[in-house]
C-alpha cells in the first residue's frame, strides 16, 4: 500500500475549538477529498479568507476549494434545518454543490424532537448539566445505538413519515415526563411546529445532495491514488470514551473514529495532524485544571475572541495543559503537531504552562480519569512572554526567541515537533517549519 493509499486525519487535541477548520482550509489544496467522520452541528469550524468569515457546522471545511470533493460520512448526525441554512451561507449554486458535496446515506438524521429531548435532559440535570449545545446530538446518537434512529436513506422510503411520527411521539412522551413544556420551547427562536415545518423544507434540500456509501466512496478514491483528509470535530478531551466523561460529546472524536465514521481500515490511516491552541479553552461544564478566573483569563478571552461559534457562549480559558496534550497525542498516534493562536498570548509579560498535576499529594505527568482530574492541582512552569509584533513574520524561523522557547518546551515534553504555527484566522497567517517536509510531501501529485 503506497502513501497515497492512506487517508490523513486532522483532529483537535483539547476540548475543541482549536482552529481545525482553518487548518483544513489551508491544507485542502493538497487533497482531492475532505471527509467529516463524526459529530454534527454542535461543531463550528471557522474559516477566514478574502476579508470574509464563514462558520461551517456539518459541511467539510474543503468546500471552498474548486476540485475538492467534500464528504459527510456515516458517523455524522445531520439536522436538515441547520444544513439548509449552511448551504445558503455558502452562496454556491445547487448544481455546483452537487459536484463537490456528497453525503452518506447511512448518516443519521437529527429530528426536531431530538432537540426537544436535549433540552429536557439538560433541564432535568439542573446543576449537574453537562453544558450541551442543545442541537440534539446526544439523543440522535442514543437512537442510533438503540437501533431506532432514522438514516438519511430512510427519508426516501414510503414508510418514512410513519417512522418519523412514531419516533416523535416517543420523544414527546419522554420529554413531557421530564417536565418539558413543548409549547414554551423555542428552537433557534422558533416554536416547535414552526421549526418542524422548516426542518422538512430543509430535508427536501438535503435530499437534493448526492448520496453515497462513504465506505465505498472514500476507499475507491484512495485506490485511485486520490489524497484524502479526514476532518474531525470537537476535540480529543471530549471523546465519549477517552474524554473527561461524563462532560463529553456523544461520538468518538479521536483518530480511530475516522475508521468507524468513514469505513476505513486502520491500515488506511496515514499522517495524524493534531491541532492545539497555545492555551486551553472549553465550553460547558466539566473539569478544567488550568482554568483562569482573573485578568489573564479575561485577556485571553478578549484577544482570542473566545466565544462559541455554535452557541455564542463565552469559553472558559486557561493555560496550556501539557499532561493532557501528551495524553491526547498518545491516544491519537499524532505524527504532526500544529499550534494555533500563538498571537493571542503576545501581550502577556509571563506565561504559565502546566507540566504536572498534584493529586492527593502526588505529582502525575499524564492525564488521569475525569473523577481525579476534578481535584487535580496544576503544577506550573513560568516562562517569559514574547511581546513582539507578529504581523510581519513570514517564516517559522523568524518567530521571537521567547516564542521559539515556548515551542521547544512543548516539544521536549510531548516528544514531537511542532511543524505548523497559526498566527491569526486568515489562511495567509500560517507558518510551516522549514525542513518538516509537510509541504514537500503534500505537493506530490495525487
């Protein structure tokens, strides 16, 4: 099997929002296909170019590159209403979209009543709520595993409406028993009935997009020598199995999830690009050992515009957590590290980095189970900030010495070099390390 017969994977190494969409957009010119393998509209991948900003929730981040095929894999859950709105944002004619966008017929639908259930479950949890985006992701995956979900292919079957109404009735019954008042609920500002009407209109538009079997479509592309990039959503620390459970998402966000979410054999995975911020953020509830509550946290949030691209909620901000990053690199088999938002820390005189946890009087240098992480006290190393204008820097090697020292600290701890650094949201604000060989490898013909 040659190098081009393997799909590369790009994913987040923290609690999501690492800047994956921008990096996928930067790398896409070197790939023939970009394929989303898990998650749903709880994702928010932001792209900025030509003085415009786009936020993608379901559609892969390669959609703006002519000639690139974009695949929504079987592991993704899809809300037709949100998908339809996303299609409008792209401002591309349907005929053009049908040439570059494909969706797996095995992907499951998020029904309006899944969102109803999501809200009901969060309401019932009270202070123990997990901080769901309320997009219906968890309930949709629950029905999938319970074998009562509805796939996109089912929407064209004669008995679709019967299946839909049966599942909707079950959801209403459960939501009502949890104390949810449907008549008071608003979904994206709409009543349930209005949202459902818009949902069915969105479904008609969704069904106009070509359907494929992602396991055949992607593997056949690889067999023909096409270069494929599997795009992950959320982050490793939100993985349903290996994240800070129960404060996690409902899918496998790690590299192995690309195998399940696209139908790839493990032997068909090539490079694994791991994206992390120069600091940490998370949205919603859950343990966060390096969280900052004072001026430094507020500064990072302001400078990094740390507000959820899907929810708009302010993100919790904190210092870089190296034990958690090392754990994420191990779980994913990361071969390439990519650091984003180094520019956000530029004005700080000093920067702290978590190099261990203190738990019950003992120091640990690897991420423990979530039940212990809640009580983990970070052990910090403090370094001098770089405080330089980064706008005029064109190469990795021109970075300020203090920033290069920060990078070296990370590399020594993790054991992998940082090959790409992002200094802003635009495509052009991306530096490739000389000698890393990424561009040389990717520049080879498909």
